[in-house]
C-alpha cells in the first residue's frame, strides 16, 4: 500500500487538511497508527475511490501523517 500512497501524494490526491484533522484526533486518543479499510473513509482521506470487492484494501495512517 505504501507505494500507492506515495503515488497518490505525488499526483496530489491526498486531502491533507482531512488527514491533519485525523492525526490530531489520533494524538488526543494516544494512537500511533490507524488502519482505514472502509472504501468511503479511504476516499475521504485520499480522494481516490476504489471498490476492492473481496480483497482487503486499507490505508495505514501513522501519527506523523505518513501513509
């Protein structure tokens, strides 16, 4: 997934203001990372829609904002 996230960042897909809000909430809750697996939630953070079907698709968000 990291290579997809890097490509999304390069292409300008990531919604940094939303990611920043999530990272702040993670800090408030003492979380080091979260795994986002809902397609609508991944879309909310990346502006990329995907329907993985039966495959697992997830975005791992670290406390420093890295994906």
